[in-house]
C-alpha cells in the first residue's frame, strides 16, 4: 500500500466530476465554434471571389487598391485554413509522452479494445481499487484541456485573420467607390491625390 495513490475525498471527487463536465461542455463549444468558423470563412471567400473576380479587368484600379485586395484575400485564405485545422478531430493518445491520455474514459482507448469484455474487465479492475478511477479521470481532463487550448488558440487567430482580411478587402473598395461618386472632380483641383487614388483621367 506504500505506493498506492490516496483516493480523492468525497468533495474532491465531486469537484473533479464537475470540472470534467465543464470540460466536456467546452469541447462541444469548441467543436461548434470551429464548424461555424469554417462556414463563415467559406462564405467570405465566396463573396470575395464574386466581388473581385472581374474588378481588375473592368476598373483601372490603383496599385495601392490592388495590394490591399490581394492581402485581404491571402488573410481570408489563411483564416480558412486555420479554421479547418481547428475543426480536425483529435485522435491522439499522447500529449508530451506516449499514453498520457490513455484512459477508460477516452473513446479511442475504448475503441481499441478487441472486444467489449476486455473493456468491461479493465473497468471492473479499476472499480475494485479505491480511487482507481481518479488517475483515469484526470488523464482525460488534462488531455482535453491541452486539446482545447490548441483549438481555441487556432480559432482566435482564424477569426483575427478573417476580420483583417475583410477589412483589407472591403474598406479600400468602399473608400474608392465613395471617392469616385462624391468627388468626381478631384482630379481637376488636386492632381497629386487624384493620381494616387487612380482617379486621374490620364
């Protein structure tokens, strides 16, 4: 018994189970958020292509405008790839070293058993030992927290690049259209600025 771990107290076990339930809800949130981010990225890229596919051929756009549009498209594409990366299911059994999240509560561990009797036997063995499930539970909590941290980090950067790409694409477009509509005579009384904006008549 000298090397046996001390079982959790009743309060400790309740706290661990409550936190395990919280982590599972966060996993559901992360999965839903990643799927929504992928969908949003696809819609933005589709809108980007629809708006700008014929722009270069139909409008004599200035170089600064083209630069912003290209950068915006690259940001949207990178955001979409990050969102896809976040949405990839986690099938790892090890974080840091082999077997660190291998537990009877992890679906891949359960699916790796040759038959249900093997799983039931291991479950009963753990159940017969005081505190036998403690390490299994904490392995699952720890592994999922590591995974959640990675997912939310990727989603944060995906959303950041999505917003940046939208800004770089939309704002120059609206600015150029507004200037062309509101100040059509800009080329006559302010040639330098008009030339920079691509409004000079040549």
